[in-house]
C-alpha cells in the first residue's frame, strides 16, 4: 500500500467561479491555494484559453467580464477590505474602483458597461459598544455579532468611481441584478415585520439611482436569489422553509413556479453547497441541480418545460457561465478537486463533458476512487453510499463511517479536497464509508424531508445497517469501527455513540449535542427548532442520553462558530469527562462553522491530522 501523507495532498489548487468571456473564447476564474507558511488562503485571477497554458492575471477573486469583454472587474483586498478593481485586457495596470469603508461585494456590470452594482456591508460598527438586539438575526456565522451592520445595494460609475448607496434600511439585501434597460435593480431581502420569526424573504426592485424599493413577490415564495435573464425576471426560492429550492418567474402578480419536470433541488451555489446561478444559455435557462450526490447542469425553456441534462456523470459542478452557446464550468471528478471546462452546449440530450482547459489534478499521487453502491435500511428504504478503499488491502479491516452535515447535504463520488483524511486512511488499509441517508439531497423531496421532526430517530438505521452489511461481507472488522462527521454529522456521531458501543472511536466536528440550548444560541436556532427537529428537542438531544456513551471521543470545534456554538462541544466534553469516558476537546481560535472549508490552512491541516491520529490511537493502535 502507498504511504500517502497529508502533505502529499495539502497542496491543492482549486478553481472556482468561472466566467466565460462574452465571445466564448476564454474563461476567467478564481484559483485558490492554501499555504501553511504564511498561514493564508491565496486567491488569484487566472485566464484559460483553448490550446494554451492558463496564465495568472492578478491577485483577487470573483472575476466579472464587462459586456464588451474588454475589462475584467474583480475583488481584491485594500487595507484588509475587499474592493472592486478593473483590469483592462488590452494591457495596462488595474485600478481600484471602490473605496467602501467595510468592503464591496462581487461586481455586477450594467448592460451598458458604464456602471457596476454590488451588495456590500453598511454601517459604523463599534466593537466596544453594547450590542442591542430586537430581532433574532443579530448575528451570523462567519461575521459574528453584526453590530448594526446591514447589507445594502450600491452603484459605482465606472468612469469616475463615484458610488451611490441605492438601498437603505434594517434589512440585508442580496446580490443585485440589472434590468435589461439598465434603469432598475432587482434583489432579495427580508423586510417584513417579524421576518426573523417566519423565515420570509421577497424579491424587490429599486431604481438604479435610489429610491423606495417595490416588493414584487409575496408569501408564495421564500426568495433566495433573483436574476434578470433577458426580459424575464427569474428567482430561486422555496414554497416552505424545508424542501427543495425551485425556480420561479417573477411577473406582475407575483411569482409562479417555472416547471422543470425534475424532483431535484436547484443549487445556486454556496460554501459547502456547490452549484451555479441560473442564466441564459443559447436561448434556454441554464441551472444546476443535485442528483444522487452529484451536482449537474441542466437547460430548460425559459417559460418552463422538461429539463435536459447538459453536464452529468460523476461530477460536482461548482460554478458555470454561459456566453451564447458556449458553456464554461468548474467541476470536481473522481481524480480532481476541480478543473475548468469549456464546451458547446449539446444539441441533443446527451451530456457533453467539455474540454478541460486546466490540469490541477495531483498527477504524482495515486488517488483511491469511491465505489457507488446501494444498501437497504431495515424498513426497506434504499440508502446510497460510497465505499473508498484500497481494493488490495487485507480484509476484514478498519472502517470509518463519515456522516455529512445539513442534514440536507450529500456526499458525491469525487475527490474531496476538504476531507483529505479519507485518502490517507484508505492508503493505510482503512475503508471509508460515506452514506446519503434520509434527508440527503439528490433523491427527491420526500426523501429530503424524511427526518423533519425526527432527527436521529428516522435516520440512525440508515447508518448502522450498511455497517452490518460490510461486516457480514468481510470488508470491515466489527472490532475496528469508527465514526466521524461535521455539523449535523457531528450531531449524528454523538447520537450514535449514545445508541451503540460498536464504535471504538468517535470524532464529532462542529457538533450539536443539546438541541434545547442550540435553539436559542445558534444563529439559525429558531429556524431549526420550528422547522427541522420540531417535536421534543430534549428527547432528540444526545446530551440527554450521554450516560450511555463509552466511545473515546475527540471533539473538534471552531471557537467563533455561531451556527453550532462551541458551548455544544463544551457540554459534551464536560459530560464525557464526568462519566470517565476518554475525551479530548480541540478548539480552533477565530474559526467559524465553515473553517474546515475556507479557514486557516493550519487549522484545516490540523483538523485532518488529528482525525487520523485519534483513529490510529484508539482503533488500530498503530502510529500515525
């Protein structure tokens, strides 16, 4: 077996946010690399052209082409705040367009190319002033206490840099989109009274020069994003708080669902939830949706109809951009954490893989490929999973069950650039089992909602039955089983530890252990209490049943986590310590809930390294 190490893998360069040039002949994208010395994530703008090696353009992120393709706008820090820069593509130095006191958001060009809109933070926060809250949304993971800071829409003149604040109020505006005539901007916001108690968000429209926003949608949709696509205004949103995101046409009398014929969740793209913004492509509407763990691209007529898959297979699309009938996208595959592709939209129903313009795969490393298989829960429910192992390794061997978060996320059969310990463990003779149990995304809306009101109750057997199968098949050693997971996966790691002693080690990351206290301390606690676990939060809390736990446990948690506050880990740590269970708590200073994806490289490396060491200590007894 190969002696693969974290150092072999922790040098990934991962592309994202591809932007096809208006003529379809080139792709600008963000390339992110993690460096432990200095301890930083470096983002750069690169340009890929068919038949040539990609070249670096500038330090920064979020590239956006001007309508004529002659200028590239992007974000780059100035004195620690992201500001919009403009890079002329015919030569010359970039210039800074904005001087926003708290920073600017991703640039959105006007149709005429003379203005750029963005959504950015607004306010005068005083870090020493008392924090006064009248609503539940006074903090947010990754930002912390908001201290009166809101997100508003701004418009900057390209020629002069003169910037006007277009919206104002006690709300957070989403990314704006220009109307075809350049006179109006559409955006989403929750302006309704007590919207923090009802999870409401609507589509609004405001004049590009400022004024009173007009509300375009009502309670028929909880809007999460909006885009002008030609003469039509398209929104993404949900009809109820828990369920699939759908596409909507926003019309004079509100929003109506744009039918796609798919029972799949529309993915517009967010950290940990890959996808792409809806857009026009060859006269149709291009969008991303999750299917059996993978994230694929589809087209559908702009008025609705039957969607056609245009990018499929074992891929996870993390960004797409169309220019006429040319399509640029970034996708992870079983052998790469991400490559930039450029292709023509298919004329038939056969998905086209596209031409890879980049090669960021680790060619000097032999990666193990996840094998897809379907298990059956005791009640007959099929549960899809992925088995990652060295097929030449001795059996039965040690097995790690890794549980995804959400609970509405999903594992995919691609190289995972965040959970690098999977590959390292496989190289050391382990089997890594990842499952998409009830509530996972990509298997229909009924499956997606199957744990509502029954966290830990409806899905526990979806994890335990596959373990029984792999033990019975001789793949896994029943005496060398371990479990880990992050966020909801951390919750389930703790929950399973209260239900069975079969695991020899447990590693909950970013966990929730007490749903009662989480209801009032998490930035989404009220939402989760009302719409997700509902029922009796104490009965569904691992902490209520902690006296049954005997599994040696390593807790990994960000100190600045507002989604699953660090107090959740502290309670579990104290309870296990009191009961004499071997336990260790590791807190990462300044780390938010998503630090395992985009936090300090030193923290992410340490997270992976500690999981490997804990499993070797308590399961195999071999050195790490």
